[in-house]
């Protein structure tokens, strides 16, 4: 298996995700994506993260309780770990993640986490999905036109078709553009929207991220639905 093929390897995925990933891999868009990834690596590009589908490996489809959408992976060495907004333990949290932690602390009284890893959320049913699943070193948005959104829109639609209630937290215009995909699923879900947690927009109108209360609101919604979600990350 080539590096490009392994980007769409579904062997480690829960069975719920496999039909979506398999259909994309066999499509024209999927083949074109793999060709582009292979070409960029052959040209010497450093591509992050090493496991583009890690969010699907950690969070089975039928366990999804909440969805947080990012745009594309972090583009610095050692930052991207295949989970939107998350960085590995020991890596300094980027500004957007620090604002997420600040709102978590303000909203739920949680202590400021010592680690920037959101692995615990992923394992509890929070799908941390970027809409583009790869990026090149130092070049944000570099793979935004590669075709990843064909796959990630299908993944969002698969969650939206689930009969169990799911909380969708859409932060920033890019994520909010997916509200129509969620609504088309027709499930008993709830959508919360706010500005992106980036320092450029987190405290600005029209929907400041700091003060949005999405963590407590989504926790209440899911608890009433019998699908409790623990947003804590520990000190």
C-alpha cells in the first residue's frame, strides 16, 4: 500500500464509517485526491497529519454525541494529530485551542487543562473533524482544493442521518456552512453556532465564541436525551 492509499485506509475504522470512506475511495474525487497526495509527497512536500482518518478510528459512528468541525489540520511540525483543534500532549496549545479552554473554564468551571490533547473527548463520542484532512508544512489551507470536503461532507451527512440526538457545534463561517448538511439529515439534532475561537474573532460580534455557552447547553441537551457527555479534560 502506498502512502497515498494509506490516507484512506479503512481497515482500522468502525464498521459504521467504512461504507462512506469506501465509496469515496472508489470515486473519481477519491482517486484524484490520492493522486494529488502522492504527487505532493513525490515532490518532497511534508504532509500532516500521519493519520488523516484518526478521528474516525477513535469515534465510531454510532457513538457520536457531539461534532466539532475545524477547517484543516495544524501546519506546524508535531502539531496535527488527526483531531480538529487538538495537539499531542507536550505541544503548546495554539491560540484557538487556548480560547476553547478559556470558554470551557468560563462555562463549566473546568480547570485549565495541562495538555492540549482532546483525545479524551474523541473517546467519549466527540467527533473532532476537520473539513480538509491534510495540509503541508507551513502552508495553511494548502489541500483545501484536493477534494477532502467531498468525503467530510458525506461523513457529516452520515452523522446527521443517525436516529440518536447529536449536538453540532459550528464555530466560524466555514463550519457554519455545514449547517445545511446537518439539517438535510432530518435527525433530532441541535446546532449551536458562534464565531471561530481564533483570537481574531473569538470576542467579536455577531456571535462571540467567548461567552457562547455551547458546552453547558450541549451537555444539557444530551443529558435530557439520555446521551450524557462529559466535557471535562482535567487539570
